[in-house]
C-alpha cells in the first residue's frame, strides 16, 4: 500500500512537467521503469525522472543530457507531514558530464556528486559519503548547492569534504548543513570564487579565497580567510571569525539552536538566539534565513506530498482519508 501511495503521489505531480518518467524498483508496483539506467536512456533532453523511495539503491548514474531528477526527500521518519512511505530514493555517485548543463536533482539520498558541467543545481538532497562528497571538476561554473544536508563519513582529516579542482566560478553554497565527524577540509582556492551564505558548519575545516562568506553559523570547526574575501555577520563557537564586521565569536551553541529531535530541525534558531536578525541587513543567520530557507527533510518544491492515508483493510468502501501538502 505504501509503495502504491508513493506512485500515486508522483503521478499527481505529473502535471508540473510535459514528460514524466516514474522509476520504482520495489516489487509489486507498476512504474514506467524499475531500472534507473534504462529510464535515463529512454528520457529525452528536458525530461523529469521521479524516483520512488526504496530499500534498494538505484546505483550510479552519469548524465550527459539535461534532466531533472526528483526523489521523495530524506529524514522522512523524523519530521511531521512528509511522506507515508518514509524510504528515501538512494543513489550511489551522480556524475554530471558534458551535455548535462541545466540539470537539477532534488529530494534524493546520494553518496557522491561529481560536477564536470556548468549550470547545475543540487537542491534539497541528502549527500553523504566518503572523501569528496561533492567534487567540482576544473572549470565547472555556475553551480548552485542549496538547501542540502551534506555529511562526510571519512575519518581522515586530510580528506576534502567539498573539493574544488580550480577555475570554478559562480559557485553558490547556500542554506546547507555541512557536517563531518572530524576536521575534513573545505578549501575554496584562489583560482576559484564563491558565495557562501546561511549555512551551518559542524566539524569541517574551512579555508576560503575570493569568497563572500556571510550569515553562516559554525557550531564547530576551523575557519581561515586567505585572500580577497568578504567575511560578514557570521557566528562561531570559538574565535573563528573575530568580532569585526558583524561577526560574533565564542558563542555557546546551546543558546543558538533548539537542538530538537530531527537531524535537520535541530538547527532551528532558539528563542533569543543571536542568530535571529544577526545576519546582514537583519536577516537570520543559519539555514532558515535568507532568500532560500532550508526545507525540512528536503521535500521537493511545489510537489504535493501525501503524509497520511487511511482506507478500509479490505474492499473499496468509503471513507478514504488523504492528507497532503505542498512544500
């Protein structure tokens, strides 16, 4: 029943795009495709693949054409009003190669993203893997990394969390959770440039050049500004940012966040938090501030989610109750 409800959800969203392909590898379902690679091969430029939640990974995928890939979200069992089926759509490595410019992925659980193309949007995904969870190839530009939960599971502090190969411009890193178990590196080299704002950092060692770094909260980790940076209105648990230019240091993070029960909801600003209005021009610092606030569980934008479904145990006798909402 849960798998059928998920398929129903995705069919409802079909009106949002001209060509929709439903991908579901669960048994006893009737999707367009059960195999993601076959769905990709059959899709035309500009098509959308809706990928259903499953206990089984859909594997790796390399894109050489513009597509939109949408899953059901993540942390679905932790937050209210998400999906009846709380399984995520799991993928291995997604590689954006030449020809995939303009593509978007959202609502997926991905081990690694490799960006060898321009104009790519990575939005509302759970990205969790080993070294180089997100890897930007040399020259990759106009990349938007927005509203994601990024975790790295590597135990080696020398590994890169986000890897910039160089000559990467127009990079937006906004409203993300970036969390590591130890101090893996995020290095934006002086051969690249980026806007990094409204993120929460927990663990990584961050070194930036040619970067506007503003309205972020560093719950733990290190920060180093090398050259040609603008560092404004950030909050640190130690002296990462100093106290000039609206930055605040040595803040007890127990008073910054609610630290609630879900892995992303815990970063909601607490009552009286210095992050409330602490950003540039009075914006809130952290993932729920700014023009693109984080959405719990990475629920895909504009697509209705069925978070409650009840029907008789047998037969087709009314009443049937469905509760849904759009995010």
